[in-house]
């Protein structure tokens, strides 16, 4: 559509409205000036001038339409996440991290090991990472449970389900779960060692869920590089829900038999994934062996002779 102004013979200015259709030939466009005695055809030179104006107006309109949206209107600012609900961490959460398995803390944050732990560490032969070696003895290579807290630092989600007296933490990896008791009980004095330990939890304020756990088997690692722990390990976690979509996760491992100081992990962010569904990811011994034979072993550096 275009609008142009025309000067009439009596000095009166009026506007002409016209439409340009892509398939309409220009010579079929007819322009007339309305007068008191009827419509009068425009002169040819006036028609040519009018057509030039129409083409120019169309090109200007197309040029404007081609501009980026940001130049035509200001971008709408991104809405801030909704506030955190009170005493609620239910839902599917995902730690993205570096996209793979991570240790509980970087090497520079691991305190000195005791002689007992150092001897264990020197015997470990990781199947993944910078320390991987032929004939790796990482427990997960033979589908032993990964255990806690190592399972927290994978590129797989987990789900919190809150019920009266406890919180169930369900992990997609290995399809395992642990119960976090919230009924006010204390940690047992001498819990039987298990892969995922014995856990209790309580709320600090309305947005921080604190979990303490012990009673772990000493056969699991704290990461793929082989950092060991003893059955005396105590794990303290803080799930601080900073807003509706994010949890800031902090973990501290206290194990005097293995380390001279507590291991304090870096801040990590867990993202809420309301549309995700937990998948069945089970370690199958035959598939694990096939992967080791086809991928892991060929990629492992051979010891120099």
C-alpha cells in the first residue's frame, strides 16, 4: 500500500491511496482524480512521476522491514527467576559442570593425604582421566555401584521427592537412590557401611537444606582419579535454593584417617529441569566390558619400555 499527495487544478490538495500487488503489471494500474464532474484520468507524465514515487516508497518500506528487530524496537529485558519456594527442593535437578565426571574438588583443593590414604591412592589405576592406566581398577569398570558422593558430579540429573519425615534423592545414573531422614533422628553411632551411606537432613531458615551422612564403604572413590576415603568419612552438604530455578551446592568431606584437613568442594550450581524425565541408565557388565575393549583400552597410553 502507498499514499501520495496530489495538487488539484483548483489548488486543493488531496491524497491518493493505491495498492501494489506483486503479480500486477505496472501498465495495468489506473489512477484517476475525483472531481465534482467525475473522475478525470491523470496525464501520462504525472502517472510516470506517481509510479516513481510508488516504487521509491515500496523500496523504503522493504528496507525498513529488513532491519534487525533490535533496531526497530528495544529488546525486552529477561525476567528475573521467581523467588524460591519455602522449604522445598523437590523436582529434577541437573549439575552441568564440565560435561563429564568431576572429582569432589580440583587437585589444588585436595589437602595432604595421610600415609594410609597415600598408600591406597598409589595402588589405584583409574580407567578414565589423566591418570588412566592399562588394567584400570576403578570399581565402576566392573559395574560396582559408584557410591556417594561421587555420583553427584556426573552429567546426569537427580530428583528430590519430599514426603513426610524424609527426602528421597533418586539418581538417574545406576537408577540408585538414598533416603535422607528429616524426622529429627541423629546419625547412628555405628552404622553398617553401605554404598550410599546413612543420611539425615534439616532446614536452616526456609531456603537451605543441610544433609549429614556417614556409614560409607571404603571401596568407593571420591572421583575418577582415585582419591580414597575411609569408613570414617563424614559428608556435610548444603543445598541453598537461591531462587526458583537454582540451587547452590556446597560439600565438605571430613575424614581424619585419610586427609589431614577437610576437603571443601567449590560452589556448584544445580539447575531445575521441570520438563526433564529420568531415564533408565543402568550399568550392564557386558556393555561396560565391550566399551572398555573398544574404546577405553585402545585410548589408554601404554607404559614406556
